[in-house]
C-alpha cells in the first residue's frame, strides 16, 4: 500500500502588518474581536501559515487564497478552513507559543497541539477519557499523569478535527492507545465513528503534546518543518 505523505509546519505566533494584510474581511472581523494580543497573534499566524504553505503547494498567490468554513455535518460556518476547488486538505491548531499546520494530499486531516498545564486531569478525565484510559491514568505515577492526559487529549482532538465533528462527538466514546504506545484508535463506540483512521504523534517540544489524524488506511510519512 502506498505511503501517504503529510507535511507538518510549525511556527511561533507573531502579529505583523504583512501577515494581517492577507486576511479577508471575515477574518479581519474575527481578528478584531480577540481581546488578548496573544490570541490575535495565534490567529493571524495560523491563517498566514496556511496561505503561504498552500501557495507553495498550489502555485496560487497567497493574497488570492480564500477559505470556506462550512461544517460538513450541519452546513454551519463553524467548520475548519478549507480551500475550495483543491484536492488538498489541511488543519490548523495552536496553543501557547506553538502554531501548527498539517497538509494532506487528499484524505481529511486533523491536528491538535496542547501546552501541558496544571489542569485537574481527574475531573477532565471524566469528560475526555474512556474507562480503560482513566484506569491507565490512575495507575501512572503522579509526575507522569499530566503528560499522559495531554497525549490522550491531543489524539482525540486531532481525530475529531479530521472528521469535522468537533465538540459534537463524545470523546469518552473513543479509546486510543496508551501514551507510551504508537498512536492508534483502538475502538470508537459511537454512531459518529469513522474508519479507517491513522494517528501519529508529533514533536512539538518540551511541555507540549501534539498529534495528527488522517482518515485513511494508508501508512503515514510525517515530515515536520520546525519553527524557523
């Protein structure tokens, strides 16, 4: 079976005039609604990264690239950005001082990055983790539980971005492999379940977790471009 190549691009948040110049009218309105400077920077960096990467992949001018955000399930305007008329699919995510884009030639793709924080993983675990995953988390030493929780979370967020379900699907219905095992969907007990799926963990650097999900049965070849 041929390998599916996925390009992953990392960037640090920035907010420069030449980046804002590429935003369309709707994106400018959204940019203006962010109250915090760091949120503005993460948003504009994600759209700038998408346009520059897609420009290189398609030959289109970055200034001419316009995205749609139609939800594939309800038709609302809250879906992930897409490039109409292109066979390429991409996904964006950001957290802390990381912005990431993954590009796939064909299959639907999703990516998630999360900065590890002192969240109450026991409380959040009831909303995010399946029963077997909660058991694994409880049996880990305390100093490993934060990393493990964020690993689980990123894998599931990436999957639900790829399918387009987002928060409309139950994370607890998804059972993924353990944090120290190769990323994989072990079971998905829900009417929203999609198959086949490939998962892979990324290398965002210390203090972060990141994963990519692709709706394919082909083996993945992930190429990461680090923050420049």
